[in-house]
């Protein structure tokens, strides 16, 4: 069955960096556009970044400090987050374009 397992979150000080990972299984990863989303406390889930099958990327205006990448050989998608701000605090999720499936997410907390 489809599985998306996010990892790499944690507590980081403002200005710090984190690298999130998403391991996909049960899907033909190379045929899926992959996206990262996040949901902050009390807010709706919002789109963060996209990477297409061909490797084109697109980002929400608020996350120019982030870089999305993928490794099709490993069925992995990553989100490198630099210069983190308190407003980046959220649970981060990855999603495959062909599946209506959400994993557990990984918590990112930016606080001093």
C-alpha cells in the first residue's frame, strides 16, 4: 500500500537549518510530482513546494529560503530549510500527485 514517511523535523533556533526527508513506497515514485505542505497550529494546511517529474521546482512566496529535491533511485524527496523563522513552525507533510494519501508528517518547531 501507499506509504509516505516524513522525517527530519525537530526544534531549531531562529536562523537555523533543517533537512526534511520523505520516503515513499507502494507508488511508482518516478511518475509522481511531489509536493511538501505544512500545517501550523490553528491554521489550514498550506502548500510549500513542488518538484515535478522532470525536476522543475516551484515554491510558495514565503519560503524562498527552502530547496526541494528528489532522488528517484531512492524514492525520496527532500526539503532543505535554511534561515528558519518562528513562522515556519508547523507539521510538514509530503504528498505524491497521483495519490490522495497523507502521512503522519514531521514536526518543525522554530523557537529560541
